[in-house]
């Protein structure tokens, strides 16, 4: 690297310049105020933790996304957080130790070893909320509603929602007696909806024909609400856990349609995002302006078990930087500041204080410097007229 390259940042690591940073801060405040009105308490987890805490119950994907380092004080492996959800689970299980429902929210930078998409960021600003201690569909719906309200506040339009339930695949895999490797391989081809590979794999496993048909059907069971009626017919005869998961998906889907009648809703029984730790309903929001999901969430019961308390849990998260990019004018910086001259007049200082207390931005000129009003973001200035200081347009 030459001296001229010292300003370069690592690929996928970005910074926000003044206007962008202000938009993010404005939206950060709006979102935290929103979560507070819903009863969600703010937590600020550490950037690094011991690796076993960060990766508990989250599966291989997060392991690959986590930067690892050695703690020079203890010799133990540490990780730079790639997801704040496990940290919230640790705080609920070990720090708070409450018996009733706990609602937590957070907003902070996470770091990934590689971007989720070509040219994407490796340092998202993760915003999210988690609800611990309740296993019913009501808490799933609360979190889903809060995710949609988050997108609404950030100005994202044309939202589409995907709904699934990992319990359907999980129950069929258990019924088929698949071991961990077989289940992981089938999960991979289902995520890609590679139907010929699915058929070949299931044939090689020599499963009973009805169970083989049910597992094969998952890749095709996606669409609007009527696909759930078809799923009920296809999955007839499956074990109780599969039928219960389908019933939960039907109930939640119908309630979402009632609460959000104009929201395009898509069901996908092969939707297994976060399968390594999700245990129930899963959901993701999309918009035509972005090729990837813009927010995601779902149920992840038992993640807190390693911390001593296996609590029911559901939550969602999103990247605030992505939401800002998609959200239009929401969070735009204020429209112009006031330039104050270099004067020792006490009346000028009093006026500057009054204007700032009223919420105005006042930039004080510095002695010996040529102030460029545009560079300082000023579209007005303070001038003395008679014995009074007044604001006039530049």
C-alpha cells in the first residue's frame, strides 16, 4: 500500500458522511421512540464477546460470518458480533432473570466476514426487537407488527411479506429418521428449490412413499393463502408436530391478513431462513427496489438454554443503512443553518443562545477565517439592524 492509499477502507466496510449520518441518527431516534411506546427496553450489548456466547444455538452460517480473535487476558477465543440476537438472549436469560415476558430492543453496528450479496456491506447497522418469555402466536404477531411499523416509519414502500414455519420441515425430517447430515443436505437443496436433487436424495434415502411425497412437496408449496389448503391435504397423515406447525402458520397468516389487508402476503413451506436456530414461524419482508430481504424474523425458542434459562423467544432485525437507502426522504437533515458573525456584542451571544434553544442551528464564524456559508450548511445569517440582531436569508 502506498501513501496515497492510506485513506482506503476494507472492502465492504463503509462510513457515513454528514448528511447520511444525520439521516441515520434521525431515524434511529424515531425507531427507539417507537419501540419505547410498545414497551421495549433498550439494551447496548458489547461489540465483542467470548465466542461460545455469540454462537450459541445459531448454526454454521453465523459461525462463518463471525470474525474471531484471541483474548490476550484469558487466552479464550472471542468474536466480533455478527448478530445481536444471541446477545439479547444472553441478557434476558442471565442478566435480567425475569419470570414474565421481557421486551428488548437494540441498535448498533455488527461486522460480517463477507457481505450477504455482491458489493454489499460487511458492517450493517442492525436494528431489532426481541420478545422473551411467551410461546403463543400473539407474541409472534406483535413482533411481526413491530417489524412492519419499523418499515413504515423508515419510509419503505411496496412491502411484500413471506411467511413460513420451520416446524413443518423439522417435523417431517424427524418422522423420516434423518440424521444431522442428511437433514442438513436436504435443507440445502430445499432452500435452492432444486427439485431434481430433492427427488434423487429422497429416493436414495429409501423412505416410505407417502413421507417422500410430503418432503418433495415442500419445494412446491408456495403461493397465496389457498396454498395452505393444498398443504393441509398433502400433509395429511404427518405427525402431530407437523400438523400443529401448519395450524400455527394458518392462524398467524389469517391474522396478518386481517390486520394488514393491503399487504401482499406470500406463504412458502420451504422458507427455512435461520433454520439452525429458528423453531417456529419465520417471516421476511421484501421490496421490488432490493433483491434481498430487507427485514427478517421469527421464533427461536430455547436459544437461552446455554445461559441457564431456555426461554421462549421471537424477534426481528433489519439493517438501518439499507432501510435509509430505500426509504426516500425520511430522516432528511434540517433545512439550513444560520451563520453568526465574529462579534463580541453580548446581545449577539444572547440571540445565538435563544436561537439554539429554539432548535435552530447556529454556526459561529471564527476570527481570521473565511467562512463559506454553503460549506457550513447555512442559508441564513445574523445581521444587526439598529439595536437588534435579526435573521435574514443569504
